C-alpha cells in the first residue's frame, strides 16, 4: 500500500507522517510542496492514495483532484485542509475522505484503517478478475456450442441482441448484448473502444490515427480493423500511454 502527500505546510506533513508510521501500514513513497511536481510524478508512477491539501501555490488542491479524477486508474484522494467550505465539492468528485486541520487523532486513525480495508478489498477483487481471465467462455457457432479461452478472443462486435466474437480461427456468437458481455470480460485485458466494439488489448498490433482525432486498430494475425471512437479516445490513450 503506497501513498504520496501533497501539502505545502511542513508541520502538517510531519504530523500526518507520525500517524501513518504509528497507526497504518500505508507507506509514504514521496511528499510534495508543489502540486505541479506531484502531477509530473503521477504521470510516471501509480500510488493508491493521495493525501491532499487545498490551499497551495501554483495549483489549487481541488483542481489537482479534478485532474486526477480523469485518470483511468484513479488513486483514492483524502483531503487534509483547514477549509471546510470545499467538502461538498470534494465528495462530488468522489474523494475518499475530507479531514480538517488540526487533526483529530481518532478521526485520522479511522480514515487510515478504512483506507487499508478498502485497498485490500480492491486487490481481492482484482485477483478474482485475474482468475476469471484464465477461464473459458461458451459460444455458439451454428447449432453447436464451443468452449474457448478468453485469450483467444481478438475482438467483439455488437450484433443487435447478440455479440459476434472474432478469433484467429473463426467467428462465434455470444448470446448477450455487448454491454452484458463487457461486464463479464476482465478489464485488465479488454476495453470498450466504441459503442459496438470491445478489443483484446493484447492483440493490438498497430494504432492508426484517423480523422476527427480517432484511431483505427490493426490486430495481430487477422486483417480486421477495430475503431476507437471519440468518446473512448481519452481512456484508450491513458491505458496505452499515448502522449
């Protein structure tokens, strides 16, 4: 469990570090006085928790949090501030908690314990998802059912109330809407790139810029093209680390 502190007040950072050292298993990997430096760090590094002040130079903590809320993989944000008038806005962007300075010992210890529990729960869910990744899916081809591994799927295409499943060895039918199938596929490997398409990220060979700031995806071993729509382009670029 790792975290960063973004707060320009040294005594506040020291007090928070004291509580974390003595009452939490969450590790502080870095601390920042300048939010812009923290943003640069987060471009290359993922942390599970950000402890964030609001009134800081160069970038207001609330605006910082709004930028972070757009990340595809979002850290949990705990505001630590002397200002109580931002609380409603903080929870509107799904902040984990909002703690007022000076710290109440019971209050901050409670937050740290809840953070640990939530992080453990998330990791358990991710492990369950990865287990599903190694399992099979049953699909139709004509009047026969076939069992294939999920990693055989190249992409999926909506077809009215069913979904076509494209593999290297043929096309199958899943008797689900594409939105239902999306919930069953592990997010680690599969991404909805368009209202009608889901792609296996591991099968992408080439990303071709297209008009209106969209992309076409060329896949390994097959000639089909999968589009990335404008509505999905931001998430796709973040996942594929496209600058």
